């Protein structure tokens, strides 16, 4: 594995961010939520965090802006139709592993990645995921080639429709 590659760097960074976010979540759940404001600790509950860092977290959690953001995020999470089934792996790490292991020489389609990240080992696909997969058209090389041809034709038509005007740069003619 190339430790200097961009993909490895992104996956490691994402793992560290997720771990830190999970730690804050557990701290908030155990030492802040459902506790009256006058009984919230003023000193850090863990050795790895200074008292100043703890106070900053408590101030952030107490701010009206943060509370509004939490409420909005909760409402957004309730609207999620297809829960990911990536386990403890973050989405980026899971898709990277899938691409390396299962699709070595070819790029997976969006449907392939959707299936890989929404299938549970224990129960398989949920009913809503099965319906979504059934609604997707089968991949077709003819369709992909037609799309590529349209893109090429569009680029060519833009090239032919454009012309250089003196002292004014390119002018696009619609």
C-alpha cells in the first residue's frame, strides 16, 4: 500500500475525524444531555482533554446556534430513506476497499457502489433499497456510448460555434 497516495491520506483523515466526532458524541451524551445547566461539569471528565477544551465544548453545545443546527440535522436524518450499511467503516473507506478488492480493473457503477454500501450481512437489503434497485435501469454500454457521443458532439458544436473576435477574447454564439 502506498502510504503517500491521496486515497490513503483521505481515508486516514476521515477515520481520525470520525473517531474524534464519536468521542465528542459520547461525551455530550454522558456528561451534557439531559443534565441541568447548573449541574454540568466544569472540569474535564477524561484525562486526554484539558479543562479549557472541555469548557469550550460545553460553551459550543450550549450556544443557540449549535442547538438550532442540531435540531435541523435531526430533522434531516429522519428524512433519510436508505440507511448505509458500511458498519464501522466510513463511506469513503468502504468505497475505496470495494474498488480495490472487487473492481480491480474496472470502475464500479453508481448502482454497484449503492448495492455494496446498503447491504447488511445479517438481513441483506431492506425493502426500500430493493425497490430502489428494481427501479434502476440495467447498465447498458449502448446508452453509455450514446451519452459519450452526445458529449463529444456538444463539444464539437461549441468549438465550431465559437470564433475569435479581435481584442475581446472568445465569443460564444448560441
